[in-house]
């Protein structure tokens, strides 16, 4: 019932459909239309379950084939098939017409003369679902639906650069510009460019690989091309000139646009890697130069990285060593720079009245602020100075050295002049040993000039 519906619909719109489910064997097609004026296009689509199995063939034979003789007739070219569509696993098609005295009008465009003595049909070695469409074409109607935004001219699709196929559906890459070749993919060689350069094409691969090489006009006909297994791809100037001649004849015959390509398909499922290209040795030297440059940059970067890490490690070690040193000399800091209240210090030495601001945090000193006085006569908050000494080894104001060596040297100088001045371990007063400066009875403060002179002696 479904098949009758398709046939009725096809009669109204000048096309017919043959549908076969789980078909296996050979089926012959009878023409449902008159071929006196129009062309007839036959298209075969199939749904096969296993990619490894042979696909169905749409064929035209001059001898009646059987299931057992079909492949033999195909190899003897007594049967014609759409090899390119078959290899690309696309819809196979034929165009039949009567305006010719030869059976083959164009193998590239799949146009053939129709004769009642021909056997037209489809063959399948394995069970598959098949749909065959038979359609009438007008003289101004495009044979195929042009892909990739290409235009149709004189019934044929005009492919752009790097496009092949009668419908321009395949976009391919330039063989001479590749370093890695993908199995099952088609690449092209621009024979116009090769002829202008007058150079043969010789490409070497790292390992032996399988590939087909053929002119675009041969339409992937396996009876005309041979599967090669080699680690070298060679295209001679004679092959290139012959391919160029065939393309020119095809373009003049059908007034169509076709690219001047020699095609190469890699039959291996693995990637094929380029070893060298004699055709364009500049690419090889360019790769060497780029590789050398990138290697030099990488080595320089590695050296800089190592140096920066070493510098950071050394700096970190110095900080650790310094903190370690200061950790073992807290009594030395407390002895040389004792912490005391600012009010007591100011009362004992009037010159500190003007030094009323911490030079680290820039906050003022208050009466109860605890401060430290350095031997370079600068005053700081105790907490600010302790934090500073955890990181630095110098005075925040005059950059006098406060490292371990300088502090021990200063401590020794104090011991030598202990008869002149000593620092009390107490945090609230300074004792002067030269002579009594404080009248304990009257509780008078020492004069500023006396205290200042004593400090100058010790190089504050």
C-alpha cells in the first residue's frame, strides 16, 4: 500500500520511488518515463548496518548480470557504477538521455545514453534497506543540489577552491601543505601550480602507508586506479600534464567549472606523518629554524626560572637566618634599647621633648607610651621597633646598622666605658655612674646638658 502511494505521488510530480526493505540480490529497473526529450535521473540511497560490508551498487550493464557474475562484470567494466559516491558512501546516481551515439557521455558527471538493451538496476551482497528515486529533469534543471553555497551553471555545480564532488559537498586540504595525513581523507594537488613551477611532486612518509592517487576526472574508478603501498608518493610531470588535458576537455565539453586537482586518498585507518618534501625544501628549513628558535627560547626561560627560584630561596634563607639570629638575641636588644615610658624618658632628657613622633608608624608619643631609644639617638614605639627588627637590620630613620655584628661591637664598647655609662636593666630609669647627678634628698632632675654630653661620648 505504501509503495502504491509513492508511485501515485510520483506520477503526479514526474518522479517514482522503489523501496526495498532487507533487500539482497539484484533488481532491474524499467523506465517509467519517455526519454525522447528529457533526461532521467536515478538515485539510490541505502541504509546498511555494518560499515565493513559492501554497499549496494546502482549499475548500468551491457550484459545481464547475476548475483554470482556481477563483480566479475564490474571488474571487466561491462557494468558501470558511480564509483566516487560509492567510495564516499553518498547517494549514488545516474543521468540517462538519448542525445548521443556513445553509451558513455561523461563518467565524471555520470551521464549515459539510454538504450532499451541496457540492464539498469541495483545489487546488494548483504541485506539492506534501499530507496531508489527516478526523476525527470528539464534541460535547464540542475542535476544535483549544489552544496557549500556554490552555484549551478548549465546543469552542473561550479565548485570553489578546495571543493570537490559533483555537488561540491567535500572540502579538502592541499596535500603539499600538510605534515600529518588522516586515513580515509582526500587531499588535492593543484596541478596548475605544479605546471607553472615545472616540478614533480615527491613526498616521503615516515612509514609505509596505503593510498590512492588519481586525476579528478577519473571519479575514483577502482578499475582505473591502483591502491599503492609505499613510503613515497610520486607524481610525475607526465601524469600531471595528462590530468590537466583531461580536465580542459571536460570543461570545454560541458562549459562547466571544475578544479584542476590531482587527488590522493589515504586508505589506512591510522595517521600518516610526513618525513620530508623534496617539492618544497624551504618548508623543511623553515621548520628547522622555528624549532631551533623555540628551543632557545625554552632554554632561556628555564635558566631564568631556575635563577629566580635560587634567588628566592637565598632571600628566604637570609630572612630565616636573620630571624634566627634575632631570636637568639632578645636580651641584647632589651639591654641596648630598653623599653621605657615616654614620660619618664622625657623628664630625664629634655631633648626628647621635640622627638614626639614615632618615625615608623608616624603616631605621636603619649605619656604612657612605651618606647625604645637607639644608640643613634632615635626614638620609636616599642611594638613598632620590635616588628621592624623582625625584618630589617638597620635604623628606620638614619639606616645605622643593627645587625648582630654591629650590636655586639656596640655592646663591647659599652663594657669598655662602663665606668662612664651603663644601661640599667630596669625599664623605667637610666643610671649614670660618673658622679651623682641626682640629689636623692631633693629628688631633682639631672640637667639636660649633662645627660646629652654623656650620650655624645657613647656616639648616640
